[in-house]
């Protein structure tokens, strides 16, 4: 059993006293972390007026801090991230080369221009810095500013990038964050927080971050922290299991923002199969959408609808294409995709059974747990599609575009599409059936920080949108004269 | 008798092989049992390897041409997903010609001439197969919205009944005269009279236990058909996928809505009538009742609430088998059942649809495995066989030696603890399972196959859905 000594960070201070034992999600790791119950009085910000120090800084000042932090989050020179990486190798579902690639991308979040773009696209820097003024029809002057909030973040542990994004978003919105680390990655958020403490322990941004670990559902901790007088926003990643015990705390004054795990798919038009060269190109893109990160992310493609047609000729082309996708997946760079760490045994059994039913399913690969491409020979996905993982995807032939809507549902997040013209044809209708993000095939795994996520705009949701309005009675018909509530209409 | 002749006799009728004596069965030394079972396994392999297309494909793929020891057959055991490995659209779109084609790959029978054109529902198909082929197809309902189909035969079912005379009615250690069929005793079944799946057993009970329809007493006289159960399974599946609004319900089922509404509204009356009938007609008599423990318990509880206690004769045959999946059963459920029925004991069985023999519990609370089944305990993750000695915990798998037209090799979803060679305090020398049996899917928080024990829940769900269905 590997034992790790961990700590917590509370507002500029690293603490590693009062350690108690926690078991990591994977067997074989045990870590010691300070008992959060002993720090319940210190974790909350307390008086919301304490957020005012963040308003002494300009947006550029905030970016300066984050850029400096980014420099120190270079994996090769950051001992905290390296320690986090070591434990991730034990607990993570993916292999060390992929984990290392993930840790290297932490630094890339803190690019000045990418952060500025994210802020500009979703809120507008001007509205973070000051009041956006608009004269309204009813004569009033409306001023709106995006203020920060006191928040608690229950973050996902399947990539260190999540912790980095949370710290960045918290700083940009001038918010205060308590981050609850997930059991499958109790170290990354802490590593980033420790780096901030090392760098500038008294800086306002450092002082508006706490990182701690407690077991999800620990009522003694949660009923103290998840209260409107402590936090205004609860940002929860992760599945139903993690959100289920949180919903009972939601009440007026405490808003829940959820970023749910979902599944992703691809849709491919007949042009992709037209000739060998195009097939290779498209196969490479699809292989990336399936294999990147070893198919562990929400964004990873699992079921793929191909408008190949279900006649013999169409199936023949699709089977050929399936083989190309499989081959392309196996030669993806090591930083993108590797042979999976383990193979889910139930999936393996289902794959074996599908292989025997070769009249209806052509199973390519999968004999060595390296991943597989299942090509349905009928216009239907495999019965066990909800189990697809470990680089196993299902290509399904369909005859016409109306059938592709069946590939998306309420749980669909990303849809990689080829070619561009097909994406344009689908973009107005597909979201009605499900689907939140349509992208060019091959780009499913690289969403932009500047775009909406899971059909919401997290940066906007993290803010409090405050109104300051001026109503001059000579311009805005007053209620005491008109008796009307809504004025300014036609 | 030569080994081959012994193996043939054993495969043909293993109960007769032991002179229909439960004591002889359980007293046989291990080495002897292993020897005859291996010979029987080799015979079944020889008979069926090339006769069942799916098995042939598997055996050819693995290059397996002979069995020299028990573990040699493990790579050829069918995973439980095998029996529902057809494309779901075949079932959902009533394409029974294609479904028959798939089924044909799992049986040594030849179904190529079977004409499915007049089958418009699952029940139609099941009935047509029953009427026109040797099959008595069994199904179990599944959580992914499809059925598993087991190509059992009428002949095999008849054989199945013989074990009651030996495994249930005989007392281990006592040399008794073998009772004869029909037993001519009343039987109670607190659910539907007819239907598919395990409800088919009711016809056998009427024939062998009751000796006449008038001695079979059910809660509902009618039929629980497969299509209703399938609808329920699909509701769950489509709900899980967030696509419930896209579920198409067949007009036939919709037409039966009023029937279901009536049944639902009159449920209390049916229950009252049922209890009145059995307490008046059957009080003090020896009765037979076999159901899943949950059903027995619910009935006993309801009966006791009415004030009915110790209703039937002490030598009544009460059998609880099939597991308690999905229902919460108190630890003392069998005492409650005994209190209501007045029976001396409640027979508990370990069995499954995929195994023709069931394995009753002994006085020590252990399930002893009858020699018609070769047990395997597999590593739950890798499916490799664990040692056939000592006490091991793992995944239950078996080779059922009784079937001659389908493959008896099967890997279950159950976690069991098996003791191979330490004698049980009850005196039986057969290997035995611990009382505690769990489904791996429950352990891991998942929702695996719904077997007959959740049928009532399924039916209720389907009824609720149909009744609330907006056209």
C-alpha cells in the first residue's frame, strides 16, 4: 500500500497537521490529509466584504499573477506537480505517458492571450472591470457588472486540467473558491495552490483560494460549508453519484452549477469513403477522437454513425474504413493515446460475444486488450454501447440523414462531424435531439477555453450579475403616476 | 458397463444412474463422481461441438478439439450475454425470421425451415416455436431492453420435473419409497396462471404435481405475456438513455390498456378472492408452492395480516428459488413463510434458467451441487478457473450435463463461495456453496439482468407506463 502525506491550503497557508487517513479511489493508495472538520471555521471566507481586495486589482493585474503562476507550473521544475503525477500513475485510469501529457498542459492554461480570450468571449473584460451601460426603451439607464462570488467547487479528477481551469476561472471572475479535491485526484489542485503559496502567499488571489479533501457526502463537513451564508455558488463536476448528495443543500442564495459527464459521438458523411486518400485522412481524425486520452473523457467518441449505406457496397467500404480507423488508432503518438491500462472485463466479454455474431458485427482487433473497432453490419449500434471504453468504438452504417438523429440523446455532449457541409446541415436540428457541441471531426478532444461548456457558460454562471440602474422620473414614467409596472412598450 | 456406456447412461438420465436415490447421489466419493462427470462432459462435447454453430465457431477459433480435464472446457463456456447477443432491433421490430436465424446458431436442432411470417409479437413467436418445433423457448427479461432466449426443449423440461421426486421429496439419509407422478396434490402460485418464461413451468406443475387443472390455484387466472415484460425492460433502457419519449408501443399492447387498467383497479379484490379460496379449500391439506422467495414472503406476510396462520399440512412442499434480486428480503423470510403455511420446512434452491438441475440447501445452510452439473469457480475478472479444492470464492460457472440439444456450458453473474472437499456437517459428500450469494453487478452498484424474481416489478412498471401513456 502506497502511503502519501498530503496537506491542505487555506488562503495562503499550507497546513499539514491533524492528519487522518483516506483511501484513494484505486486500491493500493492511502493518503493522509488534515482532518477538514478541524478547519471548518477557517475554510469559509466569512465576511463577503473581504472580496474587496480583488477589486483593487485590474484585469491586467490578475493576468500578470496568473501568467507568473503559469511559469511556475512547468511540470519539469515543479515538485508539487511531480508528486501529484506520481500518485496519479497509481490512481488514474490512463497510462503514464498520457498523464504526463495532461500535466504538461496545465501550464498552457495560463497563457495571457488565451485567458483574455476566454474572459472576452463569455463575459467581456469591460464588464468584469466596470459597468456596462445601456439606455433602455423605458427610459432608464441600465448598468450591469459581473461580480465575483464565494464558491465551492467539487471538481472532477480525470484530468489535472480541471483544477487548473478552476483556479484560473476563479481568479478572472474575482471570486473566492474552496476546492474540494476528488478522491481519484487528491493532489493536483493542492499542487497548484501550493505553488501559489510559494509564489505569493499574501497576494489577494492566493488568499481567495482554499483546497481541501473530504469524503463526498461527509455531512459534518458539508452541512457547515454548503450554506448560503458561506457560499453562493456550488460548482459540481462529476456524475450523479457526486451530485446526488449535494442537491439537498441547494436553496435560495445557493446556486448549483453542474458540469455533467456525458458521452460523445461522431457523424460521418459518404464523402469520407469516396477514395483511399480521403478515407485515410478521415480515419486519422476519427482515430484521434476515439483514442485521445484513451477514450476516458466525456469528449471521446464511442458510437459513430456513417452514411455509408447498408447495401453490400456500402458495407464493404465501411469495413475497409473501420480497418483504417483501427490502424490509425494504434499509431497515434504516445502523448495522445496508448494501449489502455486495463480492459473492462464485462466489455471484453461482450466484445467476444459480438465477435462470434459475425453475421451482424465485424469486430476488428481487440484480441489483446489494445482497443477495437466494431463495425455493425446492420444500421444498429451494439447492445452494449453504453459500456464502450478502453478504445473500443462502434461504427454504424446508415442510409439517410434522417437516421443520424438517433445517435444523439439527452446525454450527448460532443459530436465530431465530417465533412463541414454536413455539420452545417445538422447544426440547427441536431441540438433538438441532444448534442451540445458540434466540431470538426478530429477536434473533439480539444475544446476551447473560450467556448461554452456542456451547453452553459461557466464563467458567466460563476459571476453575480449586478444591476445598477438610474431612473429619472422625467424620462421613466413613474409608477405613482401611471400605476403601471411595465412601461416603454409600443 | 464401459465408460462410454456409463457416460451415455449418465447423460441420458443421471437420476436413474443413481437409482433415483438422493442418498446415493450425495454419498458418492469425489473421485468416482469426477470420473463419470468427465466422461459425460467428453461425450457432450463430442455430440455438440460441431452441431451448435456458435460453439463450433468458438471452438474452432480457440483450436479446441478435445477435453481431457474439466478446465479444458472453460474457454468454451458461454458468457451470459451469448443468449441475448442478437441485434436488439430484431426483437424491437418483431423481425422473428431474423431472430430465428440467430437462435438457430445456438441449438443443435435445425430451425432453417421454420416460417416466422405469421409471428407479429414475441408471444406469437414463442407459441409458434413451441407448436412446430421441439423447442420450449425460455426467456429472461434484461436490463438493456432485450430478452435472453434459451433454446430449451419440451423433452428437457419433462426431464427437469423428475428431480422433484429425488431432490425435494426424498430425505437424505433415509431409504424411502420413491413417490410417483402425478402427486395429485394442490398447488398454489401467487401470480399468473400462464405465460412465457418461467411461467411455463406452471403447465408442468399441473401435469406432474396436481394431476389436473382444478388443483392449481393462481392469483390471476390469465396470462402474463412476454410483450408486456419486454415493454417494461425497454422502458428502463430508454429511460436510462434519455430517450423515453421515442419509445414506440405496439397497437396491440395499447389495445390491452383497458385490460390492465381493470386488473390494476381490481387488484385488491383479486387478492382477497385468492386468499379466501385457498384458505377455504386447502386448509389443512398438503400443498405445493414454488416461487421466488420475494413472492413467497409477500404472500405469507399478506396472509398473516389477514389472520391466516399455519394454513396447510406440515408436509407441504414449499420451494423458494431464483434469488432475491431487487427486492429487500428480511433474514427471517423463511420463518415467516413457515408461519403462514404451517410447513415443516422451506426448501431453498440454488439454480438459474441456464441450468436444468437445481441444488437444494441442506440443514447446514449449504447448497449441495447435484452431479448433473459440473461446477466451476472462475476468477471474477479474468474468467480463468480457480483451483478445484479447498474453499474458493469467485464467479459461478457450470457445465450442465443434462441438455442434449443446447450447450450446457455457462458463465453466470453470481459471486459464490464453494467448498470442494471438506465434508459438510450434514453428511453429504457433494461439493457445496455458502448460503451467501451475490450478483457482481449489485456489488458494483450496477443493474444487471432482471430475472424472474423482478418480473412482478417489471409487470407493474409496464402496466403503469401503459396506463399513463398519452397517445
